[in-house]
């Protein structure tokens, strides 16, 4: 049988292992730490709560398809609240519903929200008056939004939404790699960016359909189900760190900190710096490109409080905080309002995010976060429980030209290390569905390479 070694036990690696096994390969999974990567659901305040990602996109097929295959489809739930807020000019203001990744498609609704100033609204209207010219090459998200819609929309809508999702700065992030929807909108020949985004919104078959799903028991149910599936197929998990890979005749030898494994093919589903060290001896240029992908660090604070400790309605899923507001937090999810099955008897669960590219979380955070929540959402009482989950160097940042560099990584790795591929959040999408897609594709790619070689 063809032996494939999967290095990395996050969602990408687990999916790659299962895909290779389904194709008939012998598989070994190698992971030194927590299986499941950033999909961790752990005890909190007498229940369980996600430590990082709490949902996946419902309008792309990969997440739902995997849940169906693993028998989790009947357990999926959608948020009960679609509304969200933005902390802007000293007040929580309703995020316009007519928007695409922060780009407003109804300027009257934007005006009514109060999120942007009168000058900011005038700058946004400028987009309707000046013909949209498609960008030349890959540009930053911020450069497009500032040029078309002004600084206020860039800083108080698009950056807190898109930058928040990616823990990044939209003035530095690639338009094509980070938000392909907006990249397509900027290049579709529409007279304005607003018109292009209106067309994309109009093309949604059912705008009332859920945007997000999650297993009722939390996102950790996905890796748990994958591990059960792998165990049933007899796939071993080697608890070890991979140190290097070298050619041994027609096979690859993966050196671990507690031995070695020989394989016909290897999938590296690890953070980019780890993959860089594993290929450095054989594919030096690939290692340089992988090591150059920057990362941002974040911290998630889970907070349980009594309902009467909050002096405002929790009328939404939570709120975003623009960096121009100067607070410690970047967002807060009203978790027990967002997810109906988590609504408690007089208890509120919150999840506050801290950290973004260029602003790593430092020092004691709890007091600063609670002060921010007091200012923004009138949290007055002391929490019943606080859990701090640190995720250092966890969010890859896609800079302009990222997709072209990933193409070079794939091509040069195929030439210098045939049968070895890289996959995961650092490359072609950091959301759960994108990582599932990459895991499947990586397994198929190495097996195709082996078939062609034989």
C-alpha cells in the first residue's frame, strides 16, 4: 500500500488523512500538540465553549459536506441573531444589513446608522460618481476602499469586519487573497464598487438562509468526529514533532523527535514556519517563501456574567471595534444571545477578542477588557468566570502578491520534493471550509503524483 504521512493534526491535516485513507492509502498522522488545532471546545462555566472559531461559513459547500459525511449534519445549528453592531463615535451602532464585507450597498441605511461622519458619507457617495477602473495587479484592501469610499468606510466598516476576521490591517492585506469577493467586484466592469457589491448581494439565491453553522456541541465536534473516523480506519496518530525530511531512495524519511517514518508521500499541514524548517534542507527557496508569511497573535477571553450585570439589551450577535477607537478589544461576541442553545438561566456568555497584526496582546488583559466592556456595553458587575485562551502567531497575513507566491511554492516544491505538498491556513484561505478544501486537495495531489510516478 502507498504510505502517506500527514504532518499536522489541525482540521487540514485531519481531512487530508481521511481523504488519503478513503483513496486506499496507508496513513500515519503526526502531531505533537492538541489535535484539532484551533478548533477547541472546552469546559467553561458548567458547560462547554469554543476557545477560537465558533462557526463556519454555510454558503460554501465544504463544511456542510464534511459534516454530512461524518454524521454531524443533523446536529448543525445557526446563529439566532444576524444583527451586529459597531462601536463608533462613542456609541454602539447597528451594522448596516445592506453591506458586503463592510462595503455599504445602501447609503441611506449607512447614513441612518451614524457609523460614519457626514464627510465620510459624502466620500462614500463619490464612488457612485466616478467610474470604477479595475485595479492593476494585486493591491491592498485598504487602498481600494479608501480610494472608492473614503477613509471613514475603510476604518469604521471594512477594517473592523474584514480586518477583524483576519486579525489584520486591511491597509496591508491582499485584496485578491483575503477577500476574493471584493476583488471580483472591483474587476467585473460595474460602474462603481457599490453597484458591483449590490449585484453580488442580489445574486444570492436565498438571502434569508443561514450564513454560519456550527455543531451544537461546539466546533471541537468536527475534529472529534474526524478522529473517530480515522480510528475506525486504523489510522495511527504519532504524538511527536517532525524535525526534518530527507530523500531516501524512492521514499521520504520524516525525522521526528522520537524516531522516524518512511513514506511515499508527505502532506505538511502545519503553520508556515514549521513547514519552512521541514523543507529547508532540500527546497531552500520554498523555505524562504514560507518563512516570510507573517502571522498575528490573538487572545480570546470567555466571560460569564449574570444578566443583570449588563445595563443594555443584547439585541444582536455582538459588536466590532474599529482600531481608530483605540480600545483593547477588537470585537465582542454576545455568545448566549447569538446561539440559542447556549442561552442560560440568567447567565450571559461573552467572548472578547484582543490582538491584531502589529498589535500583539501584551500584559494583563482581564482588567483592560472588562473596562472596555463597561464602556461599550455597560457591563457593571464582576464576572462569574473568565477564561483566557492565547493563540500566539496563529493568524497568517496575506500580503499583496500572496497567491502568486503560493503558486511558486507549489511549483518549486513539486520540482524539488515530488510527493511532498503543503496545505493549510497560511496558503489558500484560513476559514474552516477553505482548510477542509485544502486538506482534500493535498491528499489527492500527492496520490496523483505517486500514480504518475508509477
